[in-house]
C-alpha cells in the first residue's frame, strides 16, 4: 500500500481548489437587484425622511440596525436554498406592450408583496419578528420596483440574457448583461460610496416635489423606462460614455424616488 506524502497532499488540495473554481465559474448567473450600493442609497435616503418617533420604532424593530444596513438582507438570503420561494418577490415580468393590470402575473410578485408588507407592518397582531422580516423586505422591494429591468420581459429574465459590453471609467471593457448593467455597473461606474451618492442626490433633487403614488403606479413608471431601455440597448451593444450621459438622470431619479417614497411610506405605516 502506498503511503501519502506531503506532495500527494498538496496535489489533492490544488486539484480541489481548481474544481471549486471551475464550479463557481460555470454556475448559472442569477439576476440581482440594484446591487449593494444601490439598495443602500435607497435605505439611506429613506432613513433621512423618517421623523424621530418613527425612527425609534424602526430601530426597535430592527434591533438598532439602519435601513441602509438591512437593505441588502433580502438578496443575501437568496444564497440559502430555503429562501428560493422568495425569489419571485423581487420583480414582476411584463410584456413590453402590456401593463400590470392586464398582464398574466403570478399571485406573488413585487407589487403584491409590497402591499402585504404594509398590511402586516400596520397590523396590531403582528409580533416583532414578523415585523422585522417584512420591514426588511419592504426596504428592499421598494428599491427593486424602481429598477426598470425588474419589470422586464420574462423570456430574457429582465434583460439578463441580453449580453453587452460596457466601457466604464477605468477604460476597460466589461462583459455584462442589461440587467446587471442597471443593477450595478452604472452605479459603480461613478466610484461613490452610498453616502456620497445619497448626498449627491439630495443636493440635486431635494427641492423637487415627488409624487408618492403606490406600488402599482411605480411599476407603470419602471415599465415605461424598461421599454425605452430595451429599445436603446439591443443584444451585443457596445456602451460607453454616451450611454451613461443619456441614462444618468434616469438612474439618479429612480434611486432618489425610491428612497423618498420608502421613507414616506414607513412614516405613514408607523404614524
């Protein structure tokens, strides 16, 4: 019988690392939402809108965590297989020529779950753990519903199958897809932290009156922009500064509107 030596052990470890890297690279991509920075921007702007009494209630429910810190929790939990049934909460797929009221949508989607979150948070019978769960989801989903590609087409998974090249500020070509471009690439391209982004957006749009409306109407807005984005970003596109210049105001307003509306909604729930 052969005795193992240090060389054999090193070889086994090396091969194991290569296999793990291969499995990581070939696993299918999953659409995300806004990215960590985007969600934290929404949470930070929302928290700045809270009145002091509501802020204390929120901190109590979240055990002292801020809205920005919990804003990414719903995405982080998606790595847990037990959370797979909640994946469909993050979006609603719509044909480009049909709006939500006329579309064949699943019973559970980002619109209905936002409405459920509000109802549970308002209910006197909801205990703290239930409120914590649904408040974390509310913070996340109000961000999601303002990301235009979360109302994108089913057949391409909200733009996830539309492959593009994005030349960012570093000057290097980034192979990505339309969904990730709007989730992450456009936001990260500016190299700002979520607090810097929040300050920038409040300075730029803070005097603008924002219509609160509701989750259904937020889908109308996002779906309108989804159509425009699809039309201007065909598969195989090479995007650079002209695309950023064209869509930066849209990106900024969707993030800012989401934060203001989330803050107003939480104030209304707990007041």
